[in-house]
């Protein structure tokens, strides 16, 4: 797979979501009290004594690595402290310390937040990465909130089991799940959070809770698809598993001249294909000014030949190149994720949820946006992930996920240098903005796991916004957990 294939593929599977562990209070660390005097500085030494885990402060050995997130663009952000938790009590103590000292408090899982939401200047980062224990019994897996997707799949493979997830190996299970969790099994088994049995978390008042359909059901509802950083810091998940069967794969490419027909064909496939079939469409900008068009598909039946033929029939043209293969569960995991890990990567991205098929003018607008980026030598891609199938069959009111009836999700993705210049960032943002404009008529909103700067928070929640705001008021009445990207 090419570098752009690997990167766009792992993104397309719903992989990025560390913002789901983001939480904070956005007041400053030292503030004036009622008497007008400045509050005392935080007692970091006392805080350290109460932790089982490790606190890293600026200038200390290990601090530089501790505050890094997946996107190197955010390396310049310097937290006042990073806690690598060892126990749930460390999470509780961190929340209480942040509340007492009016510190911004930002937990970190995989650290993949599009907006750098897993780090914060002059605040407290709570790294739950060490909470990565995994156990399996009777068709359910219990996963620590710090576990990464590759580790979860490798563990479950020993039992012939899996769960529906995204594809990026280093994404944390927490962020992915809380925002929804799209991937190759979405149409067959639903979103990751549709398989949730229960979860555990520490709320804004420092109270540890176990929630499920029968324990704190409204909080359970809100945590399934409402995105992270709103209601507490999750420490573990219990998820119903699925069989880890062999999967059939197909990869079809067409010429740029056939691009509009491929988009129309993909839309039919997303709407009409059986729930056992999945396929995402990539429209990639090439450095020579042209477009690369391909569909990568999966069949849960173990044979992808019929699904590939159906795609070609909907497009109305045979693919220029065509491959059909079969992979075991772990072969598929490594193939989709580009290996067992993923290097830190610079990027800027956004999303649109398609309420239904795009008309000809909208399709041409999408192709035009990517083509303009190609001519400007901007490494951009429009990546279309299908919904439907089981994801659409789940009761619309059952979880906070707002897009049950949608056709799919477009990710506007642009690779950047590790530390891009302002001009490079502007070019990337120009592409993302052009993508949004192209699909204005067809867009229902955005996918919260692809959160982006400058976009209305309300656009990620659709008709679920009011109920989510009510849950927020109930479980975080002081609005302790808040950033520019969370409910208020």
C-alpha cells in the first residue's frame, strides 16, 4: 500500500477519536478570589504524594515524551503537568486537584484528537494509557480505557473473537467508542458503542460510577455516541464481541474520467448492498495534478467477488485494476491499519455526514475541491465511509448517535509536515473548507470523532443535542468538563 493509501485508509475506518477523552475547565490556574487576592499556586508536591502513578512537570526527565500527542503539530503546547495514572483513584485525585486549583484538566487516551484535545497549555493532562488491561469471558470483553485498537484485536484473536472498531492501530478504545466508532463491521454489527454492555467512569464531582442500561441509564445513553469530554473520564468498557472470521477483500480502481460515475456507483452500493458488505471510496489528490479513484471493500461472508461485481455494476464500468483476496482476522487488522503501529503524523481534517445521495452538481463540487488541491500539490483526500445496515437498524432513540438514517460520512483529510508552516496549514484548511462548501446541500452535520476547529459544536449532535444538554446539566452541573469542542 502506498503512504497515502495507508494514511487515508486508517483514517477512513473511523480511527481517530482521542478527543473523546478530552475534558477540562477553561479557567486559569491562578485566579483572584473573593477578596481580590490571587489564589495560591497549586501544591504539586502534595498532589504527587497522593498519586500511585507518575506526575511529570516541565523540565523533568520524561516530560517531553509525556505531553506529546499523535499529531506533532501540537508539540509546542506545554501542560503544567502530565499524570500517567496507575489506578482509578489517580483519575479521581486528578479531577479534584484540577477543580481545587481551577486548572484545565485534559485526559489523554490514544492522543489522536484532530484538534490536539489531548493536551493543554498550562493545564493538567491525565494520561489513562496505562489502564490497558483486557479480559474476556462469556462473549464479552472488558477493556481498560487506555488500550489501543491493535492490542484489543490481538488479545481477542486468541479466543476467535473481535469487536467492531476503526482501523488505526494506536487509536485508543475510549475515544473511538464514545463518539460512535465506525469501521468495516459497521453495516453488519453496528457501531462500536452499539455493542457496549456497560462502562465505568469518574464524573466531574470525583465519583466513580458503573453505568449500563439499568444503572444510570440516561448517562449510559449519553456516553454512547455523544462524544467525549462532556460527562466524565471513562476508565473501562465492557463490550459484546463478534466472531473473528475470515474476511473477503476487494480493491477496485478507475480512471479520473470515470470519477463521477464511481461516486454515483458508491452511493448506490452504500444504499443497496447487503449488510454483510462494506466499501469506502477514496478520491485522492496526486502530486502530478490528477485524481486517484478507488474503492476498498470488505465482505463478512469471506468472499468478496460478488460485492466487487455489484460495485462495478453500479458504477457501470469494469474497474481499471481489480484485486480480490481473503484474509484472516489478524491479517485484516494489520492490512487495514498499515501494520501493528502507526507513526506520529501531521494532518488537518474535517467531516460531513451525508443525509442521502449527492446530486450531480454536488458530486462535481467534491471532485473539483480535490482536483484544485491536486493542482496546488496539496496532499488531500475525500474519503467516503458507508453507514446503513445494522447501524441504521438500531433504534434511533437508543443512543446519542444522531446519524442512524444517514448514507455515510465524508472525511476531508489533508496530510501536512510534522511542524507545518502557516502557509501549509492555510492550504490544508482551504481544502477542508472547500469540501464543506461543496456538500452544503447534502450535509446533515459532522462526525464528533472527526471534530475540527471553528465548527459549531451543535453540528455534531443533530436532533440529540437537547437531550445531551440535559444530561450534561444533570451530571456536570458546574460545566467542569468543557473545551471549545464540548457541550455546555
